[in-house]
């Protein structure tokens, strides 16, 4: 099947058993379709009446379908002439078999598609016959339970048959309040990867349904067609070529309204200009020195901005801006006058390696927890000095955190004045310094670090520490190197990082 919508014109018995009239319908449909960038197919129905109608009932005129099918019967040669006209007028060809003999004739006549009607969806002898063909299949589902649709979809898919499924309501015509268009979405969810269509029987003047079907994602659309003449009338659910053109115009409008699918749409210059005018722009709250890192407390955001100015959308926690010149209070901060450092890819790499370390260690942490990335001397030196930490619980009386040390990392010397800590080494080994005394801590060892004790650690191959302590507060971390404490941007927090 193609991604381009396919519109199927069901002639059914509207050829009235008259080859010339059937060919006229095809030709007038060609004119109705002119100028539309869709695929089109005209569909016939094949019946081998000697098999299809019981011999005792063939002459009955009081039975609706026996009378209708008998009066509009065509020879195989006549069917073939209409089929040839379908192809000659640029249409794809589709046909519905109502018996096994008709399946063979559809193959013999070289149709592009075979259509399975709702009434024979689970006619298993007919399904077995249809499955012997190599034709793409379109199946209608009127009046069928999901259990039966599941069975027939599975039947054809197990035989590698190209397949499309049509939502259909078998009322002729179908009232608007019984179109059940939400079934299109239901079929899409149930049969992933299968094209879903809409076979219509609503009033021919009604064009809203096809627009809604397009909006819901249907890609095949079927409608009964006919041409009324002085000799032949048309039924209440078949559309004339003029009505078909209105139907197609409605479909084209709906397609334009829905726009692109499967990707984000493009944005007009007018849209971008309007949104840009409303972006809050960045201004200096206080004097900013040349070379200073621009922080949120040194700026304010308001409108209107000016071309090339930093805006609120630029102030990501992953991007650092450093002024290349001095700024006065209320002055606009321009992109051309700052140096930007994007740490997003660096952070993503840290998250990747942290997850790998957890997997290697066998340690398990709840997936929803935040990852704290400590980069004491800047993100660019994280692989040398830093850790990643997961706070599992932090209560007034106790705290549990998991500290990940990547290979080659070291944590600078620090101490705490309020909390006592206990380290349980879950994975790897570390070199731990306590008040200047170095020792090696191996996997499963436990080390108590009282408050006030200066400590630093490093790992050549990487390690995972379970830290149990009294309540943790970032303000209770004091570093021997005063530069670390003076850096307010030494931590980055990542959410939704765990698979």
C-alpha cells in the first residue's frame, strides 16, 4: 500500500447490467477526479450466479437481492470490458468476489486489488480461496466483532498478504449519528502497521465525514457511485460524479488542514516573528564585568527585546554565558557579545556512564530519583574532579545517598560540621584520605566518617559508595580549596535520566 490516500469508487451493480452505462460512469468519474493529487480506484463486484443463487430461487422477483443481482448480471466478457475501461481511464482496478469462481476471474482479469466485503469477512472457504492469490487485500468490517476481525487479520497476515482494514457501517444510507468514526482510531491502535480506511454509506451530499476520517488518520476511502439517466435511477447512498467532486474537494481541504504527519510541521515567518516579539529578553540587573559568568541573579527578563538579544529560552542550565565586555544596569545582553559554552552533550555522556556504572555494580536505585552531578572545578574538568550522586532519602534524622565515582575521578577534600557519614563500598575500591591519612577501601568495607573529619577519595577503576548519614544539606559541605565553595554553579541536576 502507498502512503498517498486511495479513493475507491464502488460501482457495485450501478452499471445496471449495461456495459455502455458502466463505461460512462468510469469516464465521468475521470472528469470528476481531474486536478486532485490522490490515488483513485474503481471497484466492481463479481458473482457467478449459477453458483451464487440456489437454482430453486433464480427466477424469484420477490427476493430483493436475487432480483437485483439477476437483473444486473453481466457476462465475464462484459465485466472485462468495464475493467479495461477502468484502466484506460487511468484508474487502479479493484474487485469484490462473492464466490470462489469469481476469485479466479479477478486474478485472470488482472485486477490491482481484491476487496473482501463485510458480509463474507469470515466466510472461511472463501477466505482460503482468496489467500491463494497474490493480490493486495482490502477488507471491510461492518457488523463484525473484534474477535472475528482479529481472526481474519491474523489469517491473512500469517500468509503474508498485504492488507488494509476498512471501518464500515452496513446501513444504506447511514445516518450521521451512526457513522461511528471513532472506530478508525480504535482499529489503528489494535492493528498497528495495517492501513486503516473508511467505507462510507452516508448521504452523498454529506462531506463532513470524510474530513473527520482524514483527521483521524484513515488513508483509504470508499464510496458508492452511479450516474442517473432517464433510463436508470440512482439509489440513496450512491454519489454522482458532481457529488464525488465535492467529496474530493472536502477531502483535500481536510488534508490541508491536518498538515504534515509523523514529524513537526514547519513554521511560517509571521508565526516566528510574533512569537519572537513576545520572548522575554535578557537585561543586566547590575553591572556585569567583562569575563564574568552571567547568572540569573545578575540579569532580569522583560519585553521588548532587540534583534540579536539573549532571551529566556537561551538560559538553559546546560549553557554558560560569559560576558566579553562590561554591561551597565538595564543594558541589553547580546548574543554576539557573550561566549557560550554548551554542556548538554557533556552531561548526556556523564548520564550514560553513570548508568553503565550502576549496571556494572548491580546496585539498584528507584528510577524516578534525581541525578546530582558535582563538577567542583567546572564541567570541563569533571572527569578529573567530580562525582554523580543519587539521593534516595533525606530526612531530618537520616539520609541515604549513592555516590558514583567514574574511573580516574577524585573528590576534593571536604568536611561537614553537622552530619556524620558512613560509607559502605558496594563496588570497586577507593583511595580514602581521612585527616591526611591515606587508606585503601575494598568492596563491602564500611567506613565511619565523623563530622569535622576532612576526607577525600579517588578511584582508578571506578566505584559505587552507599552513604548513610544524618540529614544532608548542601550548605554543610566545606572544602579545603576555597575556590570550590565560591563556585555557585558546581552542581547540575538531571531528572528523567534512568531507563
